[in-house]
C-alpha cells in the first residue's frame, strides 16, 4: 500500500532548516533572519498509478508577495527552456517528473527571492527624502566647501547650517567655521569676480603672506630635526615657568600631585639638572613649554617651547608599551595634548589625539571608580579620579572645538568627581574632606556642570540629534541653571581663600563658549523674529563677555596671564576670541541691514569699539608668533562691509572697500611676518635643499628674499619685482578652518 504524504504546513526555509514554524505570514523565523521572503509549498500529490506522471501543485496562499505571481510568470518565461518543458503550461502546474520538477521548484524559489530583494531595495530608495540639503560654494579665497542644511520640519526654521565639509574634513555644528562660512557667503560672492590671480593686487598680497607663513613654519620644524636632547634652562627661568604653569593650567585641570612634582624637581637640580628618569624629564619639559605661553606678552620663548615639546615626544617614544600604561604616562599624555594645542605643534587635531588618550585611560580602568577596584592608597585613588576628570573635560572641549561627537556618555563611566583635598592631605592616612577652598575646588565645581555641557555637545554634533529649537531652549535653561549654581559655588568659598581671578575668568570663558555654541545656529539674517529673540540676546551678550575677557577695557580689572593665554597661544582661547569679535561685527551689520527707519539706527558703543580693537588684537597675535593671517583678514572684511553699509554705499562700492581691506592685509601683516622670519636661525645648505623641495615657486622666491635680507644680498629681492603676479595661479585657499 502506497503511503500518503502529509501536507507541508511549514514554510520552505523552516522546513529546510528543520526548525519549528509558527505558520504566520511571514513567519517569525523569516522575520528574524530578514530573508526577504517567506514561501509555503503544498506538496501533497494525488494518488496516481505507478509510472504515471500526475501533476504537482505549488500553491501560494493569499497574502504571500501579492504582486509576485505575475512577475514570477514573466520572469520565468524569460529564464530559458531549461526551466520549462512547455511555455504554455500555467505557472501553477508543472509536470514533476524526477529532476525536472525539483529544478522547477528551485527556479521559482530563486525568482521569488530575487523579486523580494528588488522590492525591498525599491522601497528603501523610494523612502523619505534625505533630511539634509547640501550647498556647494567654490571660492578662490576659501576653496571649495559644502554647507549642509537641515530641512525644515515641524515649524522649524529652514536656514540652519548643520555642518560643513571642506577638503577631507567634516565639521559639526559647534565648530566656529560653520557659522562663519554661513554668514560671509555674501562677502565671498562680492569678492570672487575681483580676485583674479593674474591681475589682482589683493590676491598677490594674500599669496605672499601665505607663502612666507609656510616658510616660517617649515623653518621652525626644520630647527627641531635634531635627535639630541638639549640641557634644561637655568634654574631661575625654570622656576618662573613652573610657577606659571601651576598658577594657570594646573589650577583648572588637575594633572600633577604638586608635592611629588616639587620633590622630583628639587632633586633634579641637586644632580646639576639631570633628571632621574625619562618620564619625569619629559614631564618637566612639557610643564616648561606650557608655562612659557604666559611668560610674557610676545611669547619670546616660543622656539624653546617648541623644542621642549619635540624633546618630550622623543623621550616618551623610548618607553616600552607597558611603561606607557602608568599614572605618569597618562599625566604626560595630557600635558602633551595641552602643550601641542597651545603651540599648534600637533600632527593631528586635538579631537583625534584625545580619542587615543581616552581609550588608554579606559584600558587602565580610570573610568571605574577606585572603590570598585582592588584597594589602593588614598593618593593613588584621588589621582585616578583627578586624571579621569581632566580627561573628561579635555575630551569635551575638543569635541566643542572640532565639531565632533564626544564619543562618550554618562553611562560609560562611574568614577566619582575628585575629593576636595589639599595635595598635602593625600600623603596622610585617612584624610578628611575639607570645606575650605583647595586647588581642586574649581575643577570640582566645573565637573557639576559636565552633564549639561555633554548633552549640549551631543545635541550639536551627534548624527541622531533632533536639533529642534524647543530642545535648544530646554538645554539653554539647564545650562544657564548650572552656570548660576557654579557662580554661587565659587562665590561662596571666597571667605576660605577662594579661586584666583584667573580661575574665575577661565571658568566664565568656558561656560559662555558653550552658551554661544548652542545659540549661534539661530543667529543669522532672517531668523530674528520674536521666536529667536533669546538666541540673539545670548549670542550678543556671550560674545561680548568672551571678548572683554580677552581685551578688557581700561575700566575693567584684567589678568595678564589670561590675556596672554588668549593672545599668545593657539587653539581654543584665541579661536573663541576671534569668533566672538566676528559675531559682534555680524550683529552690527544685521542691525544696519534690517533698519527701515529714516534716521540712522543707534548702535551700541561697546559693540562698535570691538571692531577696531579686534583688528589691533589680530596684529598682536601675529607679533606673538602666529603665522596665519586669517583672523586679520576675516575681521577686516566684515568691518569693511559694515562701514560700507553704514555709509549707504552701493553694492559695487562696498565690493571696492572689501578689495581695499584685502589689500591692506599684506600692508599690515607682511612686515610682521618678515620680522618673525628674520628672527629665526639663518638657513644652511641643508635648509635650502629642504625649502627648494616645496612645490610652490613663490615659496622658493620668498625664501630667497628672506635669505637675501639676512645675508645682505639683493639678487632675489622680490619686493622690488612687479612681474610675479603671473606666478599666482593656484587657489589661495587660506584654510580658514
């Protein structure tokens, strides 16, 4: 008696894998595996005489790929004769004779799976349109850049610049260049037709400044090529630089245990300035380099500071891998990051370097509170908390400056904030947390605002952020509340000694930088209705606070070390100061553009004073050793446009003022750059071979000009030549960002 086959109730894939099928359409297993199709077959064959070829039916229940049946037939008709014995045979009936029927079932299954995949791809491609629009701008002055805009949704404004991509870099919303590019597009449009590389005097002047800046940086780098370690400076100078570091950087970012550092430092001079170990030798040189930034108003020790950073890197590179996973190694890495940023001496951005340090710290377990780790001394436990706290702060600041994601959440660590201990207390048994002000109190107070500032950075720079204005207002309220609490905390400890004026200015500067970043996206032409009044107020007031910290008025009490930090260093502080001055100039410009009254619009004198102060400050930055003229160029252009609008000039007349402003960059900046070049060591034969390898012909000519000046030769005095304009054929691309 012939056995009757039981009807198949599982789908094809579940039967093939021999797993239980819930018989739904599609079944749970196909959903989980994302196979793209869930097919059921009924292979119950009718009883037929032996050797008789009865029909076999492949049934597709209702709901299975509703548009697939006709497509299956069409696809199968074009699949070739190997799949069908009779093209006139309906798709639901075939002749299952041995291998032919099995081949037919496999062929149909293959076609259905391909159809399901194609349907899925079509649905994805026909899904919601991208939420970003990209505007590409080509300019000789700034190169090619792409402004990314987030499309308006739910009543949100539609002109918000979300990020900028330039060359091979992408800058998030907190990067200062996002707002700058968005707000000077009209200036670039007026300048572009008038900056011909072959005939424009303005273009030639900018090219000369850039070429000379390249030469200065190359010669500085060339002077560091020696692999030998130079002696430390004299004891009296070293003492001043160490004290400068401890009063400034160490008072905000706790890195060192000062008594331990002092003992090692004093012992060094008993050995005639010869450090006992490589790690401390590197640490001391980095401390000296950071302290040199605030040594005087002109950063006269810049060449020495660059050499100390270079030598510290050489010393650290001698250590083996395990020797780099120590408390001292983390301290040195932090000091190196601060030193490289302050002197623009790093080979990569601080945000990229910070990622490596963050992971090294987590590899050492600094993100876990010492209470969860094997027992250690109070000194070791507190140093681990201090270092992790400083890493969090430095990582967040790098995220804010670069426009990159913080790459960390509050759930990624459980290390408690540092205890309010004096450094000397950590060397005794069972110290008691004090209520008075200590050298860690400022860092502890700043840590209480970390959750709000982290949320702000993620809101501005993370890809999945909603970036609605309602969320902006919520974050503003939280950050402003944290700021008020921070001010109250620092004021309440004044009778215990209290923070220094430098610490107060740094903390205030940091907090207003975060507030400025939050509201700058809503600070632009066309966004000044009542809905965005708070953002306008926050941007103007925070910008003014930031600028006055850098350039205080004669009536204000100032701290020389903070002013020197903003003027002589590179990175965070001077960039924020320049951005603040630029936004104030934009505010004045917008007041003129939006004025519709017959009488001149009254302008705030404190804002007007910033324009000329900013130009003078940019020149002081160059005199302190900066080689990029972008700051002076940017402020000069926005000031010229403002003056043209104030005088009711036509567009072409304003464009003429802009050209004059660009030409003035060479007149004011070139002499300063020439003095910087002349102060460098004279070029030797090897240096000349190095410089000639630079691809730009103009760079070579500028170096020749400098060489002629320093060696009393006039053969290559390009200042007297008027035939060099033909050489300015490459895009200038001042690398504003």
